[in-house]
C-alpha cells in the first residue's frame, strides 16, 4: 500500500464533525480527517505491514511524505511506522527525529518522539548523546529542550540522573508551561526508581509550583 492509497482510505473515512472536535482539542494547530484512533489504526495496518521492514534509505522518503502532509492522522501513522520499524537503530535517523520535533509540532508528537525514538536512539548510539543534548539545550526551541528532559522516561534503572538534573537546572526559571510540566514529569518518573534522590533534588532547588507539584505526585 502506498501513501497515496492510504490517503484515499483516510478520505473515505473522513468525518467533518469529528475533525472539528479533534482540531479544537489540539488548539487548532492541525487539520484532521476526523478518524477515530481505533479506525485509523485498523486502516493503517496494511500500510505498516508493507513498509516496516524496509531499510532506512527506503523508509525515510516514506516517513518524510507522511510527515509533510497537513492532516494529523498522517503524522500519527508516521510515528507508528517509526516505532514498528524500530528506525532509531539507524544511525542517521536522529536527523529526521529532530526535523519532526521542529515541524508540525505539538506535545503529542514531541513526547512520543522523545520517549520512544530519541530515547531508543541514544541507547543504541550513546556516543551521539552529549553533542545533541548540548545542541538542543542551547537552542531557542523549547520543544527540543523538552525532548532533552523526556528522552529518558522509559530508561528506569538506566536513567542517567546526573544528565537529567543537568538538563533541568538551566530551565528551572523557564516560564514555558511545557518545560515546567516536563521537569515535573521527568522527576516523577525517576522517583519511581530513586525517590530519595528526587526528594533531595526537589528540596534543594527552586522548582516552579507546577514542576514541584508534578514531581511530588507519587509522594502525596
């Protein structure tokens, strides 16, 4: 199944009323076909099966085609294809992840790419980690900075707490909601593994109220 054939199926299942509701939920940052997730997943199954085993040089143009389309359902399908293909195992994939973080951007795509794609990539290529984290932390994009905070969400015992805290500290005074929320989320997740260290960090640093509240949810 080609991207064009997938688009035809999406168009056949489009629901204008539902599309408006979905767009409103995403603060009208995107347009939608209005396809419920369960239906979209079922529609896209043959497409994913046709492409997920392809090598990165063949897969990349397909992912780009999906990501460059305006409807959000294409972006969700691209992320599903990334996950199913485990494309983070390809050394060049980080460039595409960065592009996705910076385009058609909102929390739902950034968080999935950070935790699954970027997190997987840095596990496979730890020698690449510091240069990208340094670059992203110094960027003007709070979405890239959010990625630095969240890429270790699934690391559990493998979490590099020193790196996590090193990413948090420069952002402690950020007024950006998505940064404050991510700080709290990252700390809350790590608290499942090492609560005493998280408590000590929270007690010794001037976290914004939102970050502190999120970080300490499991302690209440």
